[in-house]
């Protein structure tokens, strides 16, 4: 063999190694293509800064609120945007109630913030409307001592404003609602369902809480699942309303009106995982059979502990769901704001919710008679502790402590016809398992 030939063979050898190296590189890239991380936020209830001067009217409005941190929603949303840009998930889903009461200004501002995520992180964003977002007669701004009527939006505006966040990437559109099908990856498709009913809002003067999937949309869902089957893709379903009752007490208007009919289609079509919102409680429920359908409710981003869901998908394995909290403190540090509440947001947000919760507990005790002052205090404290943890999906972490407490025992022995008693017992029941994690194989 000549030296030239030897060199030639050595060169071939090197090329072969390089080629193998390359191909394994491609394989690796392909593998990570199949693994996708999805962030899911729900019920942001964003209120544009321009609509709120934080004056008397807004303070009054807040005093009747349900514990939402609406006065810091702009900061929470910015901190969330920062988290997403830092973590760069492949997909971000927002499952409805994007705005406080469907104000046009709030929609436009939020869309701007979402655009900044797509630009800096390349994350694909998909949204659907909730019952507060479209044709909402309650759209208001706050100035001084006055609330003023501000522009709302219609369904067509929603589609335009969120054109880049779902509607332009749809591979199929439902004809009767703002529902769409999209394929962020080859293996995992998203069925984004618009379950809100907004056509009668102006007539009744308020945003309708109830939701449903109408019969034409159900038919379209079946077509979508056929299409996915042909392409060997799995479908993850997203909707604002719940597929199951997540509370024995609070379910009217939260669970789909036509739950039974819808569940049949979910089962028939093999749609076994749903992400929903609306009830603001972090909670996971499934149908009780051999081939269960799961409905994961992610709690409101604007309510303590300001958390979002993280869903990891691996085509060969399945789904892993967990929650993460928005790093408001980190954002505050980075932006240098001086507001102490933002700097110590974890504690502030927890205390804010506990206080609101305690206030409501005393209110609901006002017509409960036959207890001493001390007993009423214990009962209120138990209710507040349960309530705070219930909305965060963390009752399991305090359940033993609660069950052993004097306050809980007083509730247990209370008149069975009391609404509050039944609510307390249902919250304790939810603590039997973790509502913040789920593994699906
Ligand atoms: Fe909501
Ligand atoms: Mn809602």
C-alpha cells in the first residue's frame, strides 16, 4: 500500500467517525424535539395600568374582591414574562380569563407582553378566551372616586388581537366558536376549546359564568382526533371550564353544563388529558374507570401563591405535571423597584390571602349562633387556613394539623345544614392527595 493510499484510508476513517458523530448529534437534537416543556397559566385577569389609577374607586372595588392581587397584576405579569423568557419552554398556554373584565385596553397590553416572550424566547404561545374576556358588560376603568365604562371586545377582535398566539397557527378551526387545533410539535397537538357563552352577556348585563361545548364543536372535535390519529400525534385539550366537578360545593357554572355529553366525546376520541382553569382552585380530578380522563385545573396566576403549571411531555414516556411560583421577588430585585410588598412578595402575597380569607371566614360565621367568642375565633382560623391552602392545592401539607385542631372539631360537630361546614369538610377531603403534581404514563 502506498503512503497516499494509507492516508486516504485514514482520511476515510476520520470522515466516518465525524459522520457517526454528526448523526448521533442529529439523533440527540431529534430526541429533544420530541420532549417539550409546556407552561400553562390560567385566569391572569390582567387589568391594564392605564385603566387603574389606584384611587378611591379602585380601593373600594378591591375591598369586595376574592383575594386576587389585582393591584399588583401588572407586576406579577411582568415577573411571569421574565420567568418564561428565562426558562424558554417550547410552549406557553393561557387557559382563559386573560383579562379582569374583558377591557380592550387590557387585551392589547397583555398581547404586547406576550409578543415580547415570543420575540426573546421563541416560545410558542396559545390562548383561548374565558368567560370574562369577550362582550363583557362589566369592562371598567378606575379614576379617582369613579368607575367608568371602557371598551370591551367582540369575538372577532379577540381573534385579531391574539392572531399570533394561536389563531394564525391553527391547522383546523371550529366554525361555531373560537376553538382551534394546532400542532406545536409532530407528536403533540393542542385542542384549544372555547367553552364560554358570551352571546347573551349584553342582554343580561353581566358575563355569563357557565360554559358548554356545543354539538357542532363536539363533532369537529371528533374530526380533529381522527386527523391526529392518522398522523400518530397525541392531543392535549385545553379549555376554560372544567370537565369534572372540582368541588362538591362549588361546581355550578364551573363544570361544563353539558359535562356528560362532552365526556362521552372525550372518551370516544381518546382525549385523556385536559387543562382547565376558571374555578381558581389548584386541583386534579379524573373519571373513575379503567381508562381515566384527567382534568388538571391550574389556579389563578393573580391569586396567592401566584403559580403556573409546568407540563413536561416525552413521546416515549408521557406527561409530568407540576407547578412553579412566579418569581416576583427576583423580578423586583432586577428592576430595582422600592415597593416593600414586591421585594418580599412571597410573604406579602400569603398574608394578603390569609387576611382576606379570615375576613370572609368571620363573615360566614356571622349567622352561626351558639358558640363562645373563643370558639368562633378557632373556627374562623381553621377555615382561613384551609381556604388558603385549598386554592393553592396544598391542603395535603396541613391536613393532619387541621384535623387535630379544636377549630376543625368544632366544625365537624356543627349543624350539618350549615353551608360553611360542608365547605370546610370538602376542603379537608381535597387534601387527601397532592393537587400540584401528576404523572401520566
Ligand atoms: Fe377567572
Ligand atoms: Mn372564569
